[in-house]
C-alpha cells in the first residue's frame, strides 16, 4: 500500500527535475532498493503506471537495482549475501550474526529522458 | 539523454519530519512513534503509560487509524489532549499528517508526545514523523518470526516491547528466537518483556521512557 505514496513522491521528484532540466518525456527511471526494504517492485510499478498517466512519465519503465541482504557472522567472520534475512550463518551455522545491508530505502538514481 | 539524480524518494517527507522535530526540540517535547500489527496492544500501552507517567509529565497523544475514533475516545477518557488522524485508507501516518494534527493539540507544557501509528508492520517504518524514538510493540500470539519477516521495522526502532507475556503458557512463542533475530537486525535495540494486562515488566519501559523525557530539555 505504501507503494502508492512512494510512486506519488517519485512523480513529484520527476516533475521537479523536468522543470530544472527542461525535458518533455521520461523513457525510463532507474531506482535502487534493498531486498529487505519491504517495498514491492511490482506494486510500485503498478502504482506508478496509474499515477503517471497523462504526465511526462506516462509509459516510462522502472528499472530496479536490488541491493542484497547482507549478513556478517562474528564466528566465521564472513559476509553472506542473500535475498532474505536469516539470523543463522549460512556458512557455519552460528547464531552470532548481524544484518549489515539490504534495508536501504528506495532511491532514484537516474532518469532516461528526451 | 540520461540525468543522474540520486535522491531519496521520501526526501519531501523527511524534510517535514525534520521540521516537526525542530518544533518538538524547541518546546522540550520528547516524541515517540509507537508501531505494531493491528491488535498488538498499542492503545492499551498508551493507556498504561499515561496512567503511570501522567502525574510526572504532561502527555499528549496523536492517534492514527484508517477510520473510526474509538482509540482517541479511549485515550481522551484519561483527561489528556488527544487528536485523531484518520488516514482514510492510507496504511501509515506521514510527517505531514502529524504536522496537521499538531495545530489542533494544546502543546503547552507537554513533555511527552505519543504518536500511535496505524497497525501495520510494513509501511510505518519508512515514514519519519519527527519522533525521537520509534517503539515497536510485538505481541506473543503473533509469533516469534516477525523480526525476520519485517526486518526494517525492527532495524528502525530504538525499543522493542514484547507484549502479552501473560499469554505465553497458551501460545507457541519462541522468546529466544524473537530476541536473537531482533538483536541480529539491530544490536542497539532495547527489549522489554511486558504485559499490559497484568502490568508485568512495565516498570522497565516506564524507567527508560522517563529517562529519555528527563534528558530532553527545552532549548
């Protein structure tokens, strides 16, 4: 559900950028997002496509750079990347693990425009 | 043509939240954002907290719900300033909603502002309100897998209250797993096991919160 708010904020930023850089059409939007950030790319795409209708971003595609969930194990001192969080080390089975990446918030990286 | 932007999508919300926080700091108000699933006991926690600390500190409450005002009515019975935000379908409160609510609250002499967020383990974690601390309430019937399933919520919180410990004999809640997973996500998380029903463990929470309020002085 929060994807609706996020899509609306994304469109606001695109409009600000359009006023600044004077472009008339957005072809693609590159975004960055942590796998464990609890934003659903498909829901965001849908919310964006509906809200972008009739705007300069109508029909623009969203491309996601997904940041993996990264764990660090204090026992075997290794990093482990995965799609979902686990408090058990995938290498040695230790439970002395911390989450070090993967909850990064949604960020706009680049706009492909005409 | 490609334009490099690099901007946080929630920047506009973050800006409003920072303005709210500046207002709290100026007035010496400590603000907490209470988040949980629906039915975990947020309103009961607010009631208990007001009853326990209301004599020492002036408290105001913002109640967030999708619709209805029954939570605000419960809190208003305690005789403190309360305002209801009805999000009208939105799954979370944002900085702007809190800003709007503040204008209808009498903040004179208020030392603690409690914002009770919409019951939801996903969306509220992302939207800053200007609070000093996020407090996460997890109730034992929900299960111990919640930290691993909703890591962002636990990462963003300063305090985890594990509520409904009075139900532990009747539900399969793995306390050790809940604690382990929550601390793996957030090493700095303060965890208190509580029951709003029989008041067990609440002293720890009151002590922590009082300490935070007392260390917030008017600028």
